[in-house]
């Protein structure tokens, strides 16, 4: 029986993947979001009815179920009306668990890297004899989407730690890439985050496989039986790494032997580590070495993950989703390694008042990898402003000699005269909407 499912916060990357799934299986899909992003426009083009004003009086009357994101504010009129109604409601995480737990679940967790790893893994699985269905936290350039549908019983998905969402999952395969302090508005401390991941490992199905980044201390987790992956001396590791014409070429060592001469065209050593993790998961699931070699060489990347927008003799422009100090530092160091002789200028949009409050010093240190730093206002997402918390807190901690707070128009005007050699934009908010005008501006200068 077909349903009419209403999504509150339909424009979120995880919510939109679920909306696309339900449209794909023939359900009627509609929803609300506060902002008509490019992703929302794509959903509209696919046949979903979306509105952008809190219109509780105009809610559809034929709703069967409501799926909502925890980012929706509790005082949203539509949310309050629906919560009082008889219409069944569930959080995004519960809906994802309901879909994926009926199959063979391949979950990728971690405070950093999970989108890249899950996108690479989904591509490896999709190109193999197993195929997969995938719910991704970014837009795969191979799928041209954040979803992939098939008749496969394998589900590749991100296990999101925010709001302890990942505890709705029952994975057969679980990869954990990192357990750093984040979302302290939810967890309160790094110890509580570690406990959350520990509980997640206990949700592995009997006979399931746990795969940990070699940098993670397994004693932090309850489940001790695991495989490790990384670039050093892990169970699954890259050997004989070479950079040839901009591509990584390496051998993958694994417990049963070695897969030689793999090619990976996505820049940054952290992305090579992500690829090793994805290959390890695919091998554990039964994908052959030859299938992995062929698929990995055809991986095209992910939008807003080390995403090269422009590369000319005079200017390189990279856009990246990094919004945590560890991610920023890792990405900037990788970019510096690729372009050691260019002046690096970074545009950063802080994401959340609480994260700015908790990590202002760490953000400043990470951004100081650059030669020039420009910081926008904080993107609040689900949060109300916090007294005394602003982008100025981060700027004060940046040691680069050239640093400034900017708005969009001011920054575009700066670019016209600055003619940057190497520009990087970073953040998880609507700085993504700046990418096209920045690219156009730089192209006009070239």
C-alpha cells in the first residue's frame, strides 16, 4: 500500500536521501524546509512538493507518516501541530534503521571521514557482483546523487553520531573512522562520545565485522574483536605508495594476502586512508580483489569533499565541507603538500554557535595552516545565537598575518583585486552557495 510521507527538514542531506528512497518505491513525498537550497530544487524537479514557510494551517490532510530531522526546532509551528495529531512521527535515524536493518547493513561511523568512506564503499559495492543500496551524506559524483538504488540486500549508509542517531542501526559490518570530540551540545564531553560509539559496537549483529582506524584505541570500545585499517601497520594497509600523474598507486595488504597496483585518483593522503577503509569493508563483504581494483580506479569523487573547482596556471580553487578543527587541519595540510609553492588563502564559515564556543582555539590553530584567513558569520543551522559567541573568537586565535571577517559581497570584491594563487573555501553551512559565484569571479580574472 502506497503512503504519503511528509518530511520536516527535507533539504538535509540525510533527509533528502530518505525522501528519494520513498519516491523511488512509489510513495508520495512532500515536505518543508526553511531554505530553498540547490538540493531542494533538485527534489522539486524529481516530483516532490516542498514549501519554505512554516504553514501549519496548510499541512496536507492525507498524510500517512511524518519523518523529521532532530535539527527541526521544537517551536516550529508545523512540528507542534503534527506532534499533537494522530499522524505517526519518527526521526530520520529510526526511518533509516527501519529500511536498512532488514538487509545486510554496512555502516560507516566516525566524527570525520564517514561521507568519503561511505561514498567510496558504495561505488565499490555497486560495481561488484553484490551491488548495493546506498544512503549517503554527500553527493557522489559517480551516482550524481546521495542515493543509489538496486535490488541488492546490501545497504551502505552513514552511521551519524549526532543525537545518537546511529543507535537505531543494527549493522552486519561497522567501520569507525575516528572518535574525536564533537557535538558537545548533545554529549557534553568526549568521554560521553566514546561511550556512544562503544554502545554502537554492541549493536553489531552476531557474526558481524568491526573495522577500526588504526589510530583508534580499541580499549575505548566494548567490542574488542576487530580489524584495523590505515596507512601504517594495520590489518588492511596501503604499501608501496607512489604518486603518479596526480594519482595514488599502491598495493593493499590484507589478512589473506595483497592486491597489487591499485589506482586512486582522489587527492590527499587522508582520502587514501579513507579508500583503504572502504576497500577493507568491501573485502570483508566478499568483493573480489579484481573487482576492487577496477572499481577504485573509476571513482570520481564527492561534491564538497576536496572538490577541485578550478585549476589553471595562475589559480587553484578547492571547496571542502570541513567544519571541525581536525578536518580543517588535515585538509589544509594535504592541500599544502600538493601545492607547496602557492600562497594559500582560506575562506571559512563556522558551523554552529556551540561548536564555535567549544573549539574556537582549535579552529584558530587549524586555520593558521593557511597564509591568509577570511571568516564569515557563524551559520546557526538549528541553533539560536549564544551571547558573546561570534566568528571574532576564532579570528583572534588565528596566527596568520592576513586575517579578516567578511561577508559574501565583500569577499567577492576582494577576489577581483587579490587574484589568489590558491583558494580554499570550507564549511558545512550555506557557504556552498558561494562556490559558483567565487568560481565565476576567478574565471573572469584568469
